[in-house]
């Protein structure tokens, strides 16, 4: 139940952030404009909060897998999650 609520909050946060960034882009606002100075950081903050909530949802999924003794499914989730994290970190370098 908690995972479902966290996941929904993450999706809503991501949608709000992307819509905010899209509005700023469509308006054509640049740095000195107040819409850009408020909208861009606000949109990025919502997207960042969504990433954190998705990570918490992923950890909750692992917890539930271990709790219900679905070890194979849990190992698959952990391995795929670690592959995504490692791939992202290697791209940054």
C-alpha cells in the first residue's frame, strides 16, 4: 500500500516538474525573466523529488520481495537497478 502511494506521488511530482519546465520552454523566457528564474528551478526540484521517490519505491519493492520470500524476483530487481545506476555513473565520467 505504501509503495503504491509513493509511486503515485513520484509520478505526480514528475508530471508537475515536466509540465513546469515545458511551460518555461514554450514561453521563451530567458534568464532575467521572472518566469524563468522561478519556473526552471521549481520544475527541476519537482523532477528531482520524483527521482528520490522512485528510488524509495524501488527500495520498498525490494523490502516486500524479501519479506514475502520471493528471493529470485528480489535478486532480479536489485541486479537490474544496480545496472542502471552503474551505467548512469559511467556516463557521467
